[in-house]
């Protein structure tokens, strides 16, 4: 589904009408908004006839200038306007093919600061029913705008192509047009945003693409530091490490690590899935037990139950924070510095920024969706590297004799000491991405007394 928004700066000019129609057609837009149309009510019928194949809804009845016009293809989408005001229109879109709903708000903010206050209140009312946490916003020029974004939990959607979306006679440049999204949107919906050249306007059109996620596949194994909090962790590692394999030291280490994956996955399934729900349930059970204990402070059964519930709650709470910290990769923060909602927000933002959903091929065509993007990369690198190459003979003349002085050579070939291995392992942040086998330095540190000997032997 292709969604667009373009501040056209006047749609009464037939040239701009033709350019807008061409833009919708070429980019196969399913739904979009033309902003700041300046079309009076009496001219709506004449102008709208140039956009055949689209249904139209506007806010001319909310403001005489008709700031926002929304188009959509009725055979692709079903659109319902939930809120209509002078500065924004909030819509519910039903994608007919997948029967999925999304909510989209098209906004044109007035120039006067006092006039925009009403917009911030209205947007805050839209998001007040569902808040996912504070956001790391760095785009506000005014405190009122920043407060609105914080209250609505909105962040700047990652985008490609033009960085500056507005210019004044090519002398002044600024990023005025933005697509804002909630952390929930960035987590659950795979979308891409591109700002294209302004052409006949001084604002760049925004082209958004919402694509279905690829068919789910079994996720690759990645060690989570929270698994070491499980009481069964050490026993599972000990049992998995008791298997014997033949070969050199490195050849015997990797089969043990591979065999252990199944046990660690079972620990994750039994204890560490749906951590947020487990934290909420654990906290509720603990509070209920403490309420009962307040009424019967000498009940030994309740005292024992409270200790068990507290221990379980603290374990899943620490596990939740460790998982979010490890996946979000937030730098220079400790686990108790910020709330869980902050990590969810950063994780969603990081996933969106690491996703490549739109590229431009060598012919200038925009490729969107997983298939087109992957084929675009394959085609580019096939052209760059080719499919086969000749192997040239090795030129021994390029090697220099005695290139390294003996006083530098000897330290390089010395035997590795045990403390050097341990120090090197501890110097690797346990939150760093794991190696190809899925294990990070955190696993070897957590189970060092069980796996340390094989690890050191493999290094030697």
C-alpha cells in the first residue's frame, strides 16, 4: 500500500493539477493527501475531476481555504474520517486485501504559534487513549510542539532521498515536512518513507510504502544474558557440556555449543517469553499477597509465599530490562536509568532505522518491498562483481624478506597466557552482538567454571 503527502502550495493552477495527477499515477499511490490546496468550495468539483479513479474527502467545511484534500482508491482501500478540523484530518484505513486497519493523520499546521496550540490539543486527544512511553525527540523548535510529541509518543519516521523538504527560492533550506510515527507503528508495521524532488512546489512530496512482512521463519539463535538468571541454567549447561566429541580442541567445542542451543531455547520458552505480561502478573500477585500479609502479619504460609513471589518478580523484572537493554543497544545508560517504555521506544526506532525498505536502482526506478529491494541489491552487485572471475597466479616477488625486526617478532609468537584470555573475554561488552554461532561473551562469562577449560584449550 502506497501512501503519500505533498504540500502542493496551491492546486488551482492547471499545471499543478496535471503534475499532481502524474505524481499519483507514476508512483501508484493508493492513498494520499495534498496539503495547502487553496481551492475554494465552488471550485472543488472542477478540480477533482482531474483525479479520476480516486475518491476525495476534504476539510473545506472546516476552513474556507481547504487546506487538506485526501485521495484514495476505493477498490484498494476503505477510508473513514474520524476527525476533521482546520489543521488536521484523522482517518481510519481498511486495506481490502488483508483486512487490516491503520490510523493515519494528515496535518497542516498554521504559521501562527497561537493558532497551532489548538492543533497540539487535538493531536493529544487522539493519542490519549493509547500511550506507549516517552520518545527521544530532537526536532521541536518550540516547547509546545515538543510537549505535544512527548504526550503523543511520536518520533520522526526514518526516511530516504531528500533531507531538506522545503526551500525558499533555493536560498534557504529546511526540513519542515515530516512523517511522525508511534513506537507501536515502527514495531508492528513495515513502512518506508521517501521525500522526492519538489518539482513545481517548494515542498517535497512524501511517498510512503506499507508492505506486508515476509513469511515468518525460524529465528536464528542468539544468547540472551537473562537466561543466566534461571535456576536451571547451570544444570542445563553442565548436562550439555558432558557430551564427548572427537577431534581437535576447536572441533570438539563447537558441537557442544550447538547441542546446548536446544536446552537454552527451552529455558527461554518456559520462563522468558512474554516478559512484559509476566512482570505485570508477578507484580499483581505480589501485591495481593502483601495485602493479605498486612491483615495477617504472622501467617507463616503468607510470609513464605511473599518471599517466593518477590524472588520470582525480581527475576522476571531484571530479565525484561536485560533483554530490552541488550536488543535496544542504548549506549551510556544503566538498567535503572530509564523506564521500560523508553527501551521499547528505542528498540522500535532502531529496528526501523536498520530496515531498508526502498532503494533507487541504476535506472532511477524506486524499488519498494522485500522482493524488489533484494533483487535490486542482487542485480547491482552482480553487475559490480560479475558472476565469475579468473584467479591470477600469486606473485612471490611482492613479499619482502625480514620485514619485521626480530625484537618485534618474538613477542608476537609467544604462547598465550590464561589471564590474557580471560582479560580479553571480559573486555568484550556482554551486550555486543553475538558471533555467527549465536553466543556472546556473556555466555562464557556466566558459565566459565563449566566451559572455561574447553574454551582456553581451544584458544591454545
